[in-house]
C-alpha cells in the first residue's frame, strides 16, 4: 500500500486497529505457523472486504474486550472466554493466545453489533468450545441487566420470541452461532436443570455432537423451518439442541413453541423457570466475526 487508507466508511479506524492487533498477536505457535504470511496490509484489506464497515469516524463503536460488561435496557453484552477459567485452558494468555471483542453502538444496541474472536487453530483440550461471546436478555446465566426481566415458569410463559439477522464474513476455523436459554428449578437461581439451544450456524463438531445424542423428532416453526431436535447429557442438566438443515441467518425463534414441543415429549414439566436467553458465538478454533444486524426479544 503506497498511501494511507482513506478515512470514513471504507476503512474505519476500529477495523484497522482490530486487524493490527490481530497481526501483533500472531506470536502463539498455532497462529504463527498458519498465519505468518499475512501482512498487516493484507489483514486490513481482508477486514474491509469481509464485513460491512461502520458508517463513519464520528460513529465509531464502543469496543468491549473479554469479560467487559455493557448493559442497556434488558440486554447485556459480554464476551466470556470460560474455557480459560480451568484446566489446561488456564495456560492461554489473553492478547497472546486469544482475544475476543464486541463492537457496539449504544444507541442501536442490541442491534448493529459485531462479535469477533481470535483463538488457536486447535480445538480446546478441556472443553468443546473456547467460550461464548453473547448478547443476552434478562438474567441469562447470572446476568443483571439495567432493566430486570421478571422470571416466569415455563407453563406461565405467554410469548417468548427472538427476532434476529446476522451476516458471517469469512472465518478461519470453526464456530457455533447459538441462541439459547437455561431453565432453573426456582425463580432467579443460577442452579440449572436444562439447557435449550438453537444452533443457527453449527460447527462440524456441534453437528456430530447432536447426531450422537438421543433423537427427539423434528420441530417445525411458524416459518416452516424444520429443526432436528437432539438431547445430550450436560453439566447443566439435559442439553436440548435444535439443529437446522442449513445455516439460518435471519428469522424468528419461537422459544415458547420449542418449550411446548419439549413438554409434549415429556422432557419438561412446565414447572421449570425461565430467567433469560442469549444470542452469540461459541468459537471452536481460529478467528472470525459475525455482524448482528437485528436482535430483539418479545416476552410476556
């Protein structure tokens, strides 16, 4: 590149800095061996081509790093690299071996959010994924939003839908795009009895994991999407996975209908409590990003 990139929408500073940070972080063995040939200029060009840029320098996003918390209304943004909290994952160093970022615009939040991740090209040794970078609603997994959401028992939920749209620029490695909720035995507790997740873009390992589980049938939503439903044992109780035939990049998830489906299959009693849900990315290996263009929840 013979001259500096132009400012404004074509090469937003936040994206350029993100690419430079990625180039600087290529010091771990897995990253160095696989990505050494990429130059900083090349990364800038790839970032520009791969994802829609933010509008202008004046509209620069707020960027959250791992474990930074942001809340507005009943939503929370939080990148949780939970695989690094125990076992062999504790040896991974933030800024060297991994880094996650959430770039958001407070006025538009929870819409217009970019989730990005940089992890080794090998899958984690002590977990199926490296973490969960998510936009959550209500008290999902212990979260405390600016505006609380009243928990309800599953049998008392009248409406629970999530509308979304996201894009997937090119990535290196693999990942899940997952929207999920936990059910608890009591109101507001962090103890869990079940996990219910829609894998909108499953990793290959996620597909294999679901295929190896108990098959509960097919759930067809109001948009005529057919979801294969599987059950696996998990640390939070049974994990119910709703798997699409192909990635679903936009639409509406009717969680109430999914919970009713599980009740009809005698998997839930209706006495369980709903406290919140989340939409995000589970990095399995490598680097990438998604842009969440639309996200909203209807609950009553």
